[in-house]
C-alpha cells in the first residue's frame, strides 16, 4: 500500500512514522480512522526495495516486495488477525486452520489465536527471505487475549534480528499495560468533515448521502463507508429514533442483531448527551425524541451492553429484534411520565 492510496488524513502520519526509529509501534484511535491501512502502509514501506532515501515517502508500489504484499504472499510479512478479519481482508489462513474451517470442525476465530502468535514468534526468529528485514502486523491488537499477548511479550521486548512490529488498535486501553509499555504510541488524527466527505465520494458514495452517513458513523470515515456498503439510508437513519419511540420493528428489520444493538447504543448515547447538555453525535438534534429520565437511560445502556455480548449467538433474530425494539419503546416513552 503506497502513500497515495491512503486516505488523505493518513499520509502525513505515515511520513512522520517513517522518519522515526523504533522496532514496535502502537497505532491507536477509535474505529473507522484507518489503523489497518496505516499499519499495512508502514510495513510495506519498511519492506520496500526502493532506495532508502526514497522510503521516507512510503512504499513505491512497483517493486517485487510491494507486489508480493499486494497479492498477500510476502515471505517477510506476517499478518496476525482474527480469522474472521483475515477472511474479510483477503489474507490467507494457514492450511490446517483453513481445512478445519472448511470441514466445519470449528468456526473462524474472532480472537487472535495463541497458535498463530506462536507461529509469528517463530517467523520473527528466522532469517529474512528478501534481505530487507521482517515485519509483523497485528490488527486489531485488542483481540489478543491474555495468553496470546503474554506469548508476544518477550519477542516484543527483545526482537531477534531485523524484525519490526506494528500493532494497530481500535481499543488500546484493552491491551495489557506490559504490551503498551513496549511500543511507541501514535494516535491517529481525526479528519475534518469536508475531507472525510470528499474521501467518501471518491470511494463511490453518492454526494447526497456522504454527510448523513458520516453523521451516523460518528464522524469515522471507514465506518461510514461500511454503512454505505450495507445499504444504510441516511433518511432511514434520521427517522430511526422516533420509529423506536413508536415501537416499529420494521425500522430495524434489515439489521442483524449486532447491527441493531449498535444503532440503539448510538441512540442511547445521544440521548444521554442531550440530557447532560451536550450535542448529540450520531443524530441531528431535531431527529431525537425527548430524553427519558437519566436512570432509565442508564438501565437501557447496561441492557444493550449485555445484549451485545451474545449478539452473535444463534438466537431467533426476529424475536431478538422484537425484544430490543420493545425495550427501546418502553425506555423512550418513559420521558412522558417525568414529573
């Protein structure tokens, strides 16, 4: 991935990172800002075969090393992700893991497996195949459980040979303090709204929808692009709060349970913000119903957080959506009973 292929708000951070020395970076910030893209661009620049003085501008995109990364076959790049993320982003799994999943022996992992981490440690200890050093990309780094993270610690502290690590995280506070302390931290910048909207339009999002989708994503461009790919309508999003106050299940009928819970959590967040005198983040103020009592919002927030933990379980999705909308209606209409 070259600097030119990055979203515009990530190009200057890439140049800044390449000018600094360090064997382990932690790229952190909220989801949707491009941690994965920046981490991959950084690893590609480290491994690029163009002259050293040119690498400060990122990978060239044309040399054999860059081509190997583009086709996901670089011998000196190890990518550590949950298997669901590997599949979504086009990275191949090892033969045994792929065979187990194909044979229905297990589902793709949603965490970074300790077996994959041990393979990565072995990778770090081997000699570079192309003579340009090695790179390990871990994303999202918070998906390492304690066992996996502890397996990485010693190698992260005392890397063998020419190996560098880039950990990209959307929830860095969930990482072990010992992991964070062994990395140089870098917080990704927020793009301004005009820059983010222009980028969305450049990715094929209709100009009329870009602003509304960016609002629905809380200002996070990559999340807004994902909403567009899922068919989210800005108009339907603006109507959602009052539809929930009327108990209209149809307003969420095209949402999977996890997506529905996420939408309701955004609504709950904005009502809490308004109740405290702050501006809403995900909806326009005029789209929101009156804020319920603070205690009711707190109960609803805890209930949604609990539901999110089981959203991927094989429950009856229709019944789950009905229960979620019923609870939303009860909470939102409690505003009318305020003294």
